[in-house]
C-alpha cells in the first residue's frame, strides 16, 4: 500500500450519529482534526439534522437521508471555503447532529407558593406542578443561540431555564384566567392550554417548540385546606340544631343497645342523659337560630324554670332545675316516692304529687319485668 493510499484510509469517509441516549439534544461528530474525504458518505437518520460549521459560521444543513458529499450539495460551505471552481481534496469542518425528536415528561413546579388574588377568598398562595414535552423546531437557531460549540448538549443543560419559564409565565396565565380557586381542579386542561399559549413565544426564541403541557396539581397551603375542609363540613351538617339532636339520638340508641345483657340501670341513665342532651342542646341551637348575632360575652337570658330540692341520703340536695330532674328521673335516681320541695310549698311532698314532675313520670316507660 502506497503512502497516498494510507493517507486516504485515515480520512473520514462515513459521518453518522447512532443516538443511544434519551437526553442528548446536540452531538458533535468527533473529527479529531482528521480531514473529511470529499465524496464521504453522510447518514442522517429520522428525527435528526446534520449541520456543517466552518470557522464558527453555520453552513449547510442536511435533513434525514444519505448523502455523498461534494461541492454541489454543500453550496454554502463551498462559498465559505472559496471553492470557486469545484474542489475534490479533503476538507475540515465541524459537523453537529441535532436531535429533532420529542423530549417527554419534563417536570415543572413552583419552588415556593405563588400569591394570587381570588374573587371569593381574596389573596391566596398556590402551589402547582406538572409536566411538559418539547422538541427542537429550528436547529440553526438553537445551535446558534443555545448549544453553541458544546460537543454534547443535554436536556439538563436547558431544562432549568425551561422550567423557570413555565412557572413564571404559567402562573401569570392562571391569574389572568380569573378562574376561582375552588374551580381550578375542574379546569386543568384549560389551564394547560392557557399556559402553553403564554410560553410558546419564549420557546420559539430558543429554537424550540412546546408540544404539550399538563397541569397535574394546583394546591393551597395546608392550613387553608384545613379551613376549607371545616367549611365543607359545616355545609354538609346544615342545621346545627338538628345535627345536635341527631347526635343525641344516636347516643340514646347506643345506650339502649347496651341493655342487652348489660346493666339496665346504667342503660336507663344513658337514655336519660341522651334525652336531656337532646333537649338542652336543641334549645341552645334554637336560641342561636333566632338570634344569630347574639353577643357571646353578654349574660344568658333569664329563664323561669323552677328549682327543686330533693331528699338524698336523709339530707337536702339541690337546688335542681326541672331539666336536671328529668335526667335524674330517667336514670332512676329520682322516683315518685322521692321527697321534694320548692319555693311556695308549705312542706316536703312526694315527687309524684307535684304536677310538673307527675307529667315526667307519666312519660317514662314502665320497668322491665
């Protein structure tokens, strides 16, 4: 083999890029100062373009296909190298391959809560996150403005800038949409479209295009979410007075269930307490219903409830309100024979002979045989 033949063997005769990565945007063909043989084969695969650069200037761009390099299909490089009459000798040029495929599932999200003004709640702080897909739209512009002379330019090299753009412009789009905070979750698709439209010009300035943007979550601070949960609970409860009576009725039902194989006296006490709770708590909520603006610091309204004293263990015990006696009667702590006295009575009398208490005794169920 002659020296000239050995020299030709050292020249580059095949230029191609087999991309085995998932995150490479631009890859420089490793020429290592070896000259490219005139007539060398250039292979550009689908989702790639090849760009020839001479002394820092972008020359010819080749789309997918197989080419045999000559001055005829490299017009710009021929002009830059002053090959006026054709040229068949080896030449030197930097060759960059640019990936034109989509890069999927790029994450974006707010590092800190963003303050927005809501029509219903006023100023609120929101967090948001999601994903987006992008690809190179203009390889010349991208190579010139972003990757420059980097031999390997990865998605991570530009991803931070893209995420910042999505967050900054995206949250502006959310604010301008005027969608209420409580309705945001029902409009994720609409918000994704609005954000994509607002940031597309910024991507185009880099030679990129945004192919899809998804909003996966928009959330309020935990303390605000807790307040909304309480508000929802109140909305579900509705009439608080009726709810309190319902809870008391449940307590009575559970106490009645305990009578099976249990202590009947304790069960009766439970039923009586539940009845008293239902009456007292219901009265409280009824008063609040008719006077919702009542001052909590003012004294309670004066009641005309009569107070009674009872004989307990040979001693006077009291005074007890009529509601308390109702509870005690239900729990078998007071019966018809219990001695009782109140203002206006000349002497002690049995409870069954007092009109107010007789009505309560008449409403009590008979003892279980």
